[in-house]
């Protein structure tokens, strides 16, 4: 399976970069993994709703440019489904069985995802009702993908 993670913004902190690199290394035995970073837009303080929507649209256009027609798209959204780790692993395993070989996870910027990206989504995934920094979510997502492959392959994992 080929997994892509499209995310808005760059990783700035070294400790996040180190964690991401570790999970990329661990995942290399299970799948082909690409991380695609698209530039974020600066959001001024007290931005109007219209300006925020315009910013999300610009970021969304950048995201959509990397999504192929045959990709199965999973967006990270606060209002998405909240499966546990076993349920997520079953979902990924089912995608593989169904021949979905190109899975794309999308992490939006600080304002979230534009509706055009959300509408392209095949599955909306939430890790919590809380909001997290997108840099941290990249690490959490990679860990859960890694955990899913461990579960799928009947390998030990921490519950």
C-alpha cells in the first residue's frame, strides 16, 4: 500500500522531526510512505470569516493538487469518526483487501480544512474533539498508522 500524508506547514521543532523520522523508518517495512508539505498562509489576528475562508481555500487548492483521482482520502477533522486503534486497523486492512492501494491522509492548517477538501474526503477521521497543533498530529497519525500495521500483522503492540 502507498500512503501519503499531505499536511499544511512545515515541522519546526527538532523533537517532532525526530519522532516523524522514527515512524517513517518503522513504517518502511509495511508500506511506501510519502509526506507532502504544502505552504501555509499567514492568518492575521482578528481575521474576518471571509478572509479565513479565503486562506483555507488557498491551502485547500494546494492540498487538492496532490490528490489523484483514484486515491482514497482520509481527512483529519474534529467532527470525523473516532475509531479506536483496532477499528482503524480494520479500516486500513479492508482498504487493502478492496484494492485501494493509494491512501491519502490530510492534515489541515491552523484554521482547518476548506470545504472543497472535506467534500473530496472518503472518510473523516478524528482523534479527539480537542484541537491539536498540526505538527503534533503528524506524529500521532504516524504512530496510529504504525500501530494499525502491527495489529494487521498480528504483531505485539501496547494496548
